[in-house]
């Protein structure tokens, strides 16, 4: 489980891995001149290595300004979706921390930089869960930054149990938590998604999970828009096809079957506040075949 998912599919046109692809989209979003539109992840460019590929241009002064538009030309909607996803999940995290949650899990963390760019997280217990190789690369690229408040939970998801690995690293399943699961679920088989959701349902009451998903109809090839066709070609070419989704309009029912209660289900029409320029005009197109859901463990 890595930070691949929707946004990474756009970035892999330029980057060497799906985790780098998602970081590239966030780095591109942070370069936008419009303050209202600009993304918050100013550390994302640090996650991109110097290499002989186009992604490294995001690190080059002046030239890097073209990256958002270059990516959008190749993968329409990818930068704008990543902006919406990043900003919304940041807002959820701030709200949960303000409400008293002190335990944060970044599940399939990839090159997520929230623990280092959000001051609200310095006083929380932060657990970054990912494969040992990805975790090692990330720590190497963060060299020189204060990472003492982060616990890196390395796991081989094919062989090890998530609850066991978290507990071994000090995670308290009886304490209220917020779990960020960004850019992962669409790439997992349905059974793996269900297993993660059922794990979440056993956490402390009122704990929060926020994650993005695609419609099952997209996975089944029943969404034939230009954006959908372009994205499907990209993820298939990368060798990481979509494996599961949620049937359109059935998110509440789907999560209830897994013991979780939907608080907010944000479809494409909900992204406007995050992808609107200062003058009130909206960018576009934004990917329109999935959503971002905020759900809770019932009290």
C-alpha cells in the first residue's frame, strides 16, 4: 500500500514512481501564482530526486513554473484533483486535531509531508505506515529536518498484520485517532480495502477516516468520458490498474456494511472551493469519476 492512487497516475507521466508522481502533482500545485488556488505542500519538491527525467524540472527555478500546465496537458484534471484532495484532507486533519484528537495515522504514507509542513502535527502522535523501501527513501530525502515526532511503521502488507505492526510501535487502539488514507484504495483488491475498513471500524469510537475512491463503474469500464479514458490508459501503462471502487451513489451503504458512518461524501461538485481562482473563476477540468469521503467509527 503506497501513496499511488488517482493523483499519482497523472504524475507518472513524468515521474519514476507512483509515490513520486503524487509528490510531483503537489509540488506543481504549490507553484501556482494565484494564492487562492495554490497548493500548500511546499516540501513536495524535496521528495523529487535529481534525475534524468522531466519531474526534476520542478526543482529548477523559472522553468518549474511550467510544470502545472505541462502535466495538465498530458493528464487533464490530475493537478486540480490533487489540489482538492490535499487541501480537503488538510482541513479534516486540522478539524480533528482542534477537536482533541492526538493520534494520527498516515496509511500508505508514500511521500506525504503533512507531518513536517503542518505545525498542528508537532504535538500529536504521528504514525507513518508504509513499505520499508519507501519509508527509507523518504527519510533520506528528509535528512536535516526534524522528524523526531514521527514514528515510521514499516510493514509488508502481504505478510504482516497492520494492527500488530502499529501496536508494536506504540499505537493505542483505544485512543481516538484520525487516519489519512490518500491515493491508495483504488489500487487495492476489494478484499484488501474491506480488510482496512474493518480494521478502522475496530478503533476507538468517533475516530475518523478520510480517503479517496473511484466509482466501481470506472473500474468496470462503464465510464467513457475523455478524462476517464486518459486516466485508465495511464494507470494500465504504469502496470498498476484500478482494482476496486465504490458503486456510484452508494458510499453511505458501502461503508455502513463495514461498520463506519459517513460524515461527508465529496463528489466532483464539492471540489470547487479548493480549485477556484482569486477572481472567482474555476479551473478545469477536474476528475469526475470518484470522490473523497470522511467517515467515523460510530459512538
